[in-house]
């Protein structure tokens, strides 16, 4: 992985991918070891991370959160915060999974909800993936 493998923002410096604000635990794997961090902002192309120590700009590492494990480069760095640029765009479903509740304790649905109407195979897989992240099994008949 080298710096030229990363996609850069357009000429005006505008981000092309939508970002979601979050506050989730994550890890950075660097050549110097593993760093526990907080994920503050996530998109398909990158992330805003709070961590100490703070890797310098240009550092290549692996970002890990849940099922996401993606090579990344530190695009910018300031004390306690870094901006990551992923080596490749992550799947939109992976971003959505990270935005859902993190543990079964956080699921507070007092009744069983179902999805009405026809559901595509992709939507079924997305629902099953989400269910695994919150500790529930979604049976085929609940669609």
C-alpha cells in the first residue's frame, strides 16, 4: 500500500461521500502496534478518529471497527485527532451496520416489528447482518 493508491478529494477540497457522526470504539493497527481509539465520523471513503498517541500525517495503517478492516492513510493529524482516507471505498451496508445499536442492551423494541411488502435479497442480507451486530437472529419469515 502506498500513498498514491489513495483517492483524493476533488480540486475544491469538497468531500464526495456522505459522512455520519458517531461515537464508537475502534482500533488502528500500525507498524508500531495497536491503538485503541474513538470513531467520531464515518463515510465510505474515510473516518475522523480521536486517539492518543496520534499517528503523523502520511502514516499507513489498518482501521478496524466491527466487521470493517480496511487499509488507510492518515490524511491529516492534530493532537488527539486524525483524519483517515481509506485505501478503497467500503461497502455502504458496512457503514449502515456501524450506525445501528452496538449491543443487545441498546435494543429497546417492546414489540416485534416486521418489514411489509416485498424485500429484495440484498435487503434481507442487510437485515441479517444488522441483526448479528445487535445480537438477534432475524428469521426468514419475519420479512
